[in-house]
C-alpha cells in the first residue's frame, strides 16, 4: 500500500515537472522572439514590420475572432472552412484507403494491380496538383482533393503493413478453432491491423494540415485559415499573419490530440495497453 | 477414436522429414511424442492439426479422413497464441462464435472451462496481464471449448519456468481426467513424457518414423523420484541417446552432402 502511494506521488511530481518544463520551453521561445523583435526595431527598422512583437501577435490573435477581416469574415469562419475541408478530405481518404489497404495487403493479385499506380502517384507532392484541382474542382473540392492525396497514402501503406504483419501464429490458432476466410478477416486481421490504421491516421492528419494551408493560400473563395494568412500578408498585416500561423499550429495539435485520444481509448477498449 | 496416421512429407530440396509414420491413438489415451530436435515431431502434430500439408498418407479422426484445419482437433501452442485484444473469456469463446452459438450458451460453455482450468476471477482480463502459466490455461480452455475429438499439444509448457511447468503438468492431468480427451503431446523432455503419458512414442530423426513405443504403466499421480519412474526414464533415455548419436553423425556428414545436392 505504502509503495503504491509513493509511486503515485512520484507520478504527480513527474507530471508537474513536465508541465513546468513545457512552460519554460514556450517562455524561452517567446523571450527570444521578443528580443529579436527589439533588435530589429533598433537596428533594422525596414524589416521590423515582418517580425511583430509577441504582444502584438497576441492582440491580433484575439482581434481576429472579434473583428471582421478585409474579406468580411471572422477567424471562426476561416477555422470552420479549413476544418470542413480537412474533414472531407480525411473521411474520403479513410473510406477509400482502408478497404484498399486491406485488400492490397491480403491479396497478392490486388497488390500487383494496385502497386504500380500507387508507386506512380505517391512521390508526387499533393501540392503539385494545385493548378489543376483548384481550377477543375473549385474552392471547396479542390483543396479537399489535395488534402485527400496527402492523407490517403499514409493510411494505405500503414494498413497494408499491418495486414502483412499479422502474427502467423494467430492465423494458425484461428484456423484450428474453425475460422474460415470471413472470420479470419473480421476476427483476426482487422483487429490486428487497428493500431496500424491509427498510425496512418495520425501521420495522415499532419500531412493534411500542411496541404490544406498551401491549397487555401492559392484558392480565393470560401475562406480558410490558409487563405486568411495569405490575404493578411498581401495587406502587410504581419501581426495577423502570425496569429493565423498560431491558429494552424493549435488546430494541428488539437486534431492530432483527438486522434491520439481515440487511439488510447481504442487500445484500452481492445485491451492492448 | 480410431486414429490411423501415415504421413509422408518432402520439404524443398527433397528432405524427407517423415516417412511411413504410423500411429494410432486409442480413445482417451494420453500419448507423448518424443524425439531429438528436428526429428519432425512438431511436423507430425501440425499435419494432424491441418496446419501443414502432407505429401502423402492419411490422417483419420474418428474413422473419417481429415484434410485442412478444423475444430475437431484442438491445438495448444507453445507460444500460447492468444488473441491479445480479447479477454480471457472472449479468447475461450472464439471457436464458439465461429460456430454461431448463442451468447448465453457461449457464456455457459466458457464459464465451464474457466472453472475447469481454474481461471475464475480472470474472465475479463486481457492476456498481457497474465503470467505464462495462466496464459496456457487460457490456451487449453480455448482448445477444449470446441469439444475436439483430440487435443494436440505442441510443447505447451516449453516457454514456462521449471516450477510452473511441473504445476501445469499436474493441472493438465487433472483436466485430462475430467474431460477424458485423447491427447497427443509433443515434447523433448523425457521427464515430462514419463510423468504424463500412457504411452511414449519415440521418433527417429530424418526421415522421422516411430522408433519405439514405450508404455508407461505407472499409477497416477506419479512420483518422479520413485524407482519405477527412474527405471522407465532411463529406458527412454537409452533409446533417445542412441538416436541422438546417429543424428550427430549424420549432421556431420550432411555438411558435405548437402552442398552437392
């Protein structure tokens, strides 16, 4: 009993130390930023406008939520527009990559048929499609298609990897317990692959955010955080540009955080942790 | 059960692993398959289980020829092979789910076997929280839940420490007498074979066939230190030593032969 309490205490201390160090890390960053902004203002005022003070950025951050920007939108509108595109791209990528990965991982013919196409398209940066997709598919589905490409391949490859790594011993065990092809798939292959699917989703979401910003910067309609950053930059509102960048960072952390939570819950529910 | 077994297997490079292997198991009999490593004892078991294809011969279970894996032959693996995402109960119910048995009946059956292998209180625990011995209890219960005609055990206690191993041997005999299953048990431990078996089948190495069958006619529970136990043990060892020497000789000469082949 005693030892359990001690372990718990140590856990708390470690937790607080972690929070302290994280805060320190961010504080140091802000201090360096502040110092650099001072330095520029004192020595190189011509460039000082590009690096606003942290305080100015914070003000711009708050202001972007309460005051309409030059396009008549609030930050919440932009966030909503970006989240919508990311979500659509993610759902489409997941809905296609998951069955495709399962199929290509478990069937040699499907793999032989699919791999050449995958290998041709995978090395192409999703952003290379911007000129085509944005014109053909428009301001909503164009960026969605680019995000889709970014998320699709990590999920596809991780699912394939998972299926190929299914423990042959578990296959043997299931066979001796009477499992046919269908049961093998749903009761062994699918649960075994789940952690790989989650890895694919997390990697995919990170790439998705990189894609959405660039795709929106070029797109002109319907808002979006990427568009917001671009638009504010054209007006020379660099404090607002930084605020937009911060928004992207926060959204990226939040979505990956949500994915990690889902993953954790899933593992606990499946008893893998 | 009439279980006639004649298996013939050729690996790549035409290595004859088993040739004219014949073995009958009587209903409710406990048979240990013993032999030097590489003699093909695990291959015999995997062929009977339907996990490996045979290149010739026949396997009969209850007079019916079998091919491919099936729930009439339960297998207990050395590495446990439990489904990590399933609880103890759900691991045991795996075969029943496949048979489309109703949830209530599944629970009744799994509870019965959880009691049998002494895992009460661990029903909802996942395999990674269990010790090796407990994992193998789940493995045994899972194989038995399908009510197989024969229980095939491939060095099931090989991954356990000595104490747990002895305990599990006693537990297995208790479970065996409670279920009256026919057991084919693969091991390389002479001690384990003499402690468990009605009959010990000693195998020759490459091509594997039955070298000698020794009936262990000792009452259970057996005392490892008794004179009878030690005498049977030394009989088995004698046969095994002769075979082991032959294997060593052959392996030495094989080094030259295999390159030519």
